[in-house]
């Protein structure tokens, strides 16, 4: 009986250890669904373009070049690094000089960095290089996904957009749509604040503008439809 009890105790202890390891390793491909682009825009507390100027062990310092959404932060902010996990990896390690677009959440609690990248798959961090921006870790229907983009000395799989067009799309988008209720609420519902004429003018600017409008109108508050 003592031997049986010991084996049961060992099995339970091993199971607990395995569960803790799984939690520590982050989500898996099977249970993580990347955030769509439009929800990155309306879900972020702060949306900025900037250049990485210093890298610490777990964080980096960003020199803010442009604020697209949110209250203007100091010229320099501290951001928690995205940590690679199975199936999701940054295009390369963090280095000073990398220019990025960041969709950020405000961190709560004393002693933590002020900002965290939105999206557990790293989709809230997009590199910018030579007039283009690269989206990765998300699916954008109707656009060609490509493999092996050479970006900032690394490699990235995803989508490439002309920077001016992309910034125009997200700037106009967050002026016309916002989330109804808390961000963690499911399903997420949008509220529209633009007229039909403004929506159509926005849609005509590019294929990306049109995509954002079409996917968003499906999530509009039923009262507005």
C-alpha cells in the first residue's frame, strides 16, 4: 500500500510540475488566435512609431517619433520585450536603431515597465524599413502573404505595405471606430462615429482602407445597423 501511495503522489506531483511548465511557456498554437488588424488599432492604449535606442534584459527604450493613438507620452518610453514561444518568434533580436510601429497596453502595478506590446503572438510590433511596414503573426484576407522578407537583418513572414498608405489607414480608422465595452469582452463590438459619406471616402483610398471598413461593419453595434 505504501508503494501504491508513493506512486500516486509522484504522479500527481509530476502532473503539477508539467502544468506549471506549460503555463510558463506561454500559449500554444492550438489555443491562440491572433488579433485582427482593426482590433489592434482600437484595442491599444497607445499607438506609436519610434526607434529603439537602448535594450535591457527584458525591456527596451523607445524614442517616440509619432503618436497615432493615445495621450502623448514622454519622448522616451520603456516597453517590455516580446518573448519568443513555440510557433511565434520575432524577426530578429532587439537592437538599437530598429524602427517599429507599436500597439501598446498600459501596464498596471508598481515596478513594472510602463508598456506592453498588444497581442501574445507579437502582432502588435511591426518593423519599418525603407518606406515599408511589415505585418506578421496575423491574417489579412484578400492580401498576399509572403515568406522570407529580409527585414532589419532578420527574416519575417507576413505582409508588406507602403508605409504612408498603412499609416493613413490606421489613423483614419481609429477616428471612425471604437470598442463598445471593455477590451476583454467577447465578442468585441464596435461603435462607429463617422458618417456614411466619410466611411465611403475612407474606403476609396486603398485596398487596405476598404478591407478595414468591410471587416469592421460586421462587428458594428446592432443598434447602429
